């Protein structure tokens, strides 16, 4: 999918999976509707805890409170902790962009940084 940017160059728009908690939904709702996002070919998940299918062609955009639970859920989307599984683990998304609705405590930032190690 391509779009024309304001400087007349072409921009490739990759599909997004938007994962929101209640606070993230309130922030996003102030500037657009879920329908606007879906019409652009994005996936929107309102409850970060709902089960989401594998979408390796999508970049994930998380807009959540920076709680240990939220960050743990993000980590599970990209790193397998269950060593008993016989199937090879695949990350749910191509990449992640994490935005928080309040400042992220250092311990939570360290928890998230552990994924890239």
C-alpha cells in the first residue's frame, strides 16, 4: 500500500497492529476513531490481554500504561518463556513500537530492554 506524502514522494504504508489498554484507547480516541484505523488496513486490539493471532507482516504499536503486567505481555509477544513447547517460537509481529501513557519507571524499562538481549 502506498500513499503520496506532502512533498510528492511515495510512502510505503505498512500495516499496524495497535494494542491498547483502557488509557491508551482514551488517548487515541481524542484524535481518531477505531473505524479510521481499520479503514487503513490496521488491526486494533482494545484489550492488551485478549489473545491475538500471529501477524508477522504487521508492526506492533503498543499504547499502554507502563505497568509490569503490560510490559510482560509485550515481552511474551516477542520472546518465548515456555521451554516445554516442541514448536519453534515465532514472534507475533515484525517489530514493536512501545508508547506509554505515563512515564516509565526504570525497573519497567529494564524489563522491556531485556527482550533485545
